[in-house]
């Protein structure tokens, strides 16, 4: 209901009716709405209604110092904040020609992958909850908390770390950190079979999600789908491998794909990605002790730092898909323009609208969640 | 927040009634249904707070899906202007007594979006807020601590800031009209409710409610069509 025009309206008699999903509690995590027109149980048309989380990020960033924006960027995508910091830092480093020390690169990859695991665990729980299974969400949130504890140890913040800055990371890891992360990874890996029994092989979930919300590869490419949602249609495109940044070209990992493009496939892709992320983290943990040196390149006085004239378009792979920053500097102490190309803006608006059309009412929430869109990043 | 302090509820003279009041307050404090409107990033700390690690349910706090049955409205983070309309609408639908908790610095003073053109800065200009939980973002422990504080206030009979919305409706409406324009209206008849609850105060009506009444269109009942009518006409 829109408060501006809540007046009752009369329509010609019809079998169709409208239903609002959200903004109060839609399928996706957060404040986002979907208006669907239904005929019986079948969705006739859908209209995504965003903007509830709009804060005018790109405008705010033009009014703040380069370094102040580091605190702002993780807020764009709350469940998976690290890629935001890293991507923004990469763009500035690209413009100003800063050389990031080797150790900082490995530390960034460690954070990126831990953040990906955390985001995926959160996703499994949420997706299961939309099919009426609540135990996986309890498990997922509890296991994600263990990762947040490690982040807290590293940076002092559970959710927002603000640990990556242009030039590297803020400080080195604490004593014994790698051992604790490694124990955490062992635990998570041991949990995976239990997750399989609870969720991925659970017939309630399989039957609800298999063949629902299908998108084929051609359509996915045409609509700008990226990340796990694209890989669920059989195309193994991943920025980490195909346009490597940081040290991803030195790491050994696979890009899991599925062919069917349905909700079930999207979950499976993420489940396999979890394993790959654990694998990457293990490689980082094995390599880090041998990589010495500083963790931060010296930058000029950050409060009066004029990044040289230039522009950069940098992309990374976040847990939701391809994330990119376009940063334009005119040599001032503030960015002239920052544009965020988020994956969710495509997924949650055009793809979602088309995907739910023709589907059934009870699958709408599931389809919304299976795309793993992040509303704050849609609205920015 | 305490710019207009409310008195503690007057004690009733009948001792039995007093015991009854205390009992009711005790029960209220122990079974709070919260409607959380995930208005901003603070919402991400609620799943940990609600699930097994921090487990809010042991305090009798449970999520609730509809405003009509909820006691607490949890505002989790910055409120954009578009969201604020829905928040006010939701708040007015809730049954009294109702409590508002503002989580995150953004609800206190705008937080890190203090210069944003799209967010409302101070929540308590638009709604009476009982407890603020500051922090960016507050940890689950802080959220639970805030809720426990509210429980204590309810038990002591002090958490009646919802009455303020009725007694000083004109002031809240003024801020709302300031933000949303003079045509702002909601389907709830707050002045009528204030009379009904005997909470009509000198601040209930004023300049701004006059403006509201000038352009307010009375609610029309929805015309319901039976299935057979559709068959006939189509
Ligand atoms: S206070 Fe911080 S965490 Fe909370 S809504 Fe504002 S920016 Fe987000």
C-alpha cells in the first residue's frame, strides 16, 4: 500500500488481484518490495519497487575525502562488505599508481574469501527459510558468526571492517590468527556433510526448488546476470579467473557450474563455491608465513591527499556477482565521480520481474532469495 | 528524547487494581512481539541476535509478522524518506501500548548519512522513540541490552511514550508534513483514537491537524465483488 494514494479504487471486476511483497518483510534480506499481479496462484506480472534504501551514495562520496569514503563503501552491500572496500581501493591504486605490497594482496584475498563464505552461509539459511525450513537459517547464521568473530579479531568490527585502505591493509594480522582461521575452516568443512543432509539433499528443499525460476544462458547474458547466478546456467565466467586481480592468478581453484539455471542450481553453485573458497583460504594460510614485508604502501597525508587526475574502472567478483567501481579523479581531494556497478541492481529488478512472471505465488519469495540480491546495493 | 517527560502512570487507589496493573506490566515486559522493519544496515545484526548464539527468545522476544499483533517496532538503521512513510503507517496500525526502538546511530542523528538528501535524520521528530541503541552498527549484545532496558521500563510502568503520539499529535504531524508535503495523510484517525483512549491533550489538535482535515478525504469502504458477479459481467 502506498500511503500517498491509499484511497480505495474501483476496478472492473476481474479474477486478477494484486499482492505486495514487502517492503516490510519480503523474501530478500531487507527493505525491498515486489508488487505481483496474480490470477489464482499464477503470477501474471510483477513490478519491482525499490528505493527504500536509497541514500544517495554516489553523491555522498563526491562530498567526502578519498579516505573518508572507505568507511562509506562497505555500507553499500551489508552481507558482503569486503569486496566493496577492496574494489574501491583497487580503483584508487590504479589511478594513483600505488604499488600494493605482496603481503597485503594475500591478506586481502583471505578477507575476500572469508567474506564470501559468510555471505553464502547467510544465503543458504535465508533461502531455506523461504521454503519453510527454519533450521538451516539457524545453522547458517550461527556458523557465519564464527567467521565474524575472526573478522572482529582482525579489524575490530563484526560486520563492517574498514580494514582495506588504498595502498594495502591497515595492519598486520594478530599472533596466532592463521591457526584460528585454519581451525575454523576445518570446522566449516566438517559441517558441510551435515548441511548436505539438512538442506542440499533434503527432498523437501529439492522438490520445492528444482525447476523453479529457470533462466537460460542466452537470456542470462542478455539481462546482465553475473556471478553464481550466471554460473548456474552453465557458463563458467568468474572475474577471479578471467580477469584476475590481486593474486588470484597464483591460486589454484575451480569455477563450479551447473546447467539447469533453476533455484536449485543456484544453491548448488554456491555450495560448491563454499568449498572452493575454503580451498583458496587454505592456500593463503599456507603461503602467508613466507611472505614478509610491509602490509601497506606509504600514502601521502590522507587528510590532504590529492589523487592524481585519471579514471579507472575496476571489477572484482563479489559473492553476488560482478562488482565494479568507476572512479574519476580531477586531481582534487575528493572524488569527482564514483559509480558503483553492483550485481544486484540487475538481478533484483529486471531479472526478478521476468523470472517470477508465470511462476506460482508460493515460489515468489524463493525466487527472490535465490538470486541473492542485496537491496542496499540495488538502491545505493 | 526526554524533551517532554511523561509522568509515571498514576497509581490506582484500589489495592487490587494496583496489583493487577503490576501483574499486567510484568506480563507485558515478558512477552514482547517485535515487528522489525529492516530499514537499514543494522538489520544484519538481528538474525544473530534472534538465533542460537545470542537467542533473544529466552527473554520472551519474538518476531511478529503483522503490525496489528506486534508490541515493539524495531527501526534498524537509517530511514529514507520513502521508508519513513511506511514506518509511520506501520506504527499507526499497531495496537497500544506500543514501543519504538531505534537501533543504530542513523536513527539518532543521521549517523554517517547526515548530509544525505534522501534520509530522515532524527527519528524521534516523527515518532515517539522509547529506547535508542547507538552504534554503527550495534552488536547483538547491545541490541539485547537495549531490549532489556525497555523491559525494565515497561515493568516499572514508565514506558508510555506512545501516549505522547496522541497527546502531541500536532507536533509529530508538523514534522511529517514538513518532510512529505502538506498533502500527507494516513488512513488512521489519530485524533479520534486519542479521544477514545482518553489521551486527548492540548497538543493533539492544532495548526497542522487543521491542514490535514481540510484536504483529508474520508475513507470509502471497499466494494467487494463476489465470484458469481465476475462470472456474470465477464
Ligand atoms: S548507524 Fe551505521 S550500521 Fe547503522 S544504519 Fe547507520 S550506517 Fe548502517
